[in-house]
């Protein structure tokens, strides 16, 4: 219903009321304010930046890229698959062998980018994006998820999943 700016006799039965919690009263009383400065009685959520490991060894990006490059060279057929046995856990090694069986010879995998994340000082998680070019047909962009953990001053790959 629309009301004119100056109501006539036909709208005298319409009465406008203010909402007490939201609008000031027309009598001139100050509006009731909501305060956020009340003391908190229950537990609070406090956001803090993650602790920075001081003096902890970090994985150099060159070491990550080296392992990832070895995996891609095996997938290309330029490196024997047995060389990955000492670099990867058994289930990741089997995943690479399965990928080798399904792609066939002549494929080209090119590392495009990788991004690192340090969830704890002794682990690094990596997301990898690579370009896949089969000998015939259209190429695709694929990804992989990798986790490295520190074990006795040596970074070991504990998880590798090719996302295809």
C-alpha cells in the first residue's frame, strides 16, 4: 500500500507506529543503543597468526623441484621408474607406475608451478600444477599433492597423489 505525502480523509484509519527496538520514539526520547562493549562471560575465539618456527630447517624450493622433476621425467619416459623407489613411499610409487601404464609412451609432462605450505615446522605440503601433452590429441593441465616430512635431518616424501 502506498500512502501520499499528506494523507487525506480516506487514510485516517491508517496509523504508523515506530518499532521500539529499531526506531526512535516520536516523543523525543533518545533511542536505545546496542552496546558491544559488554564483558564477555564465556570462552572467546582469538585469532592469532601461526607461530613462525625460529631456526627450524626449511625445505629449499630447489630440493622440492628436484624430486618433482624426477617424477615428471619418469612419467615422460626419460628416466627409469626404479630411480623413484628410494624417493617415494610405496603407495606413491605404485601410483606413478599406474599412471605410466595408463598414459603410454610419448607423453610430455612440464612443471608449471608449485606452491608450498608449512603446517608444522617438520612438514611441508606442496601443490603442483603441470602441463600434460599426449603424442596425439589435446593437452591438459593436471595437478598433484605432495607432502614432505623431516626425518633425521633429511626431507622424505611421505605422500604423493597425482590428480587427473
